[in-house]
């Protein structure tokens, strides 16, 4: 599991370079074995189309799922949008309880 996560993070860093601002592992799995997948918030500078970015990230998560048998659910979000919405419960929970990778 950790190997799959490390591989995913390396590939995100290679793909986005300086545009990648934060990677946050959130949800139950980061606090113990209760979850079935790895929930990841991917904070990217300059994200014009979140759905197109989800497809690009799936190019990374798809092979990881097949090869490592781990489902990674990655949610891309624009860095400026996250900053402006940080008080919303969903983002507030991720920012306060998530693990920075």
C-alpha cells in the first residue's frame, strides 16, 4: 500500500513539477485500516478544467490500481480555489486531518 502511494506521488511530481503545490492523503485509510481505497487531494496551481485533470491523473492511478491492487481516488483542486474555500467543511476536514505527502 505504501509503495503504491509513494509511486503515485513520484509520478504526480514528475507530471506537474512546480505546478504541484500539495498532496494530501485524507479519509479513514490514513488513520487506520478501515477504508478500502486511498483518498488523495491533489492541489495544483492553475487548474482550468478539473474533469480533464481527473482524466490525466487517472492515467497514473489506473496502472497503480492494476499493478498494486490498490484503488487511489484522487481529487484535483486548484490551489487558489482551495485557499478561497478552506472554511468549507469538506476542505477544512482535509486540511486539518489529512497527511501531507
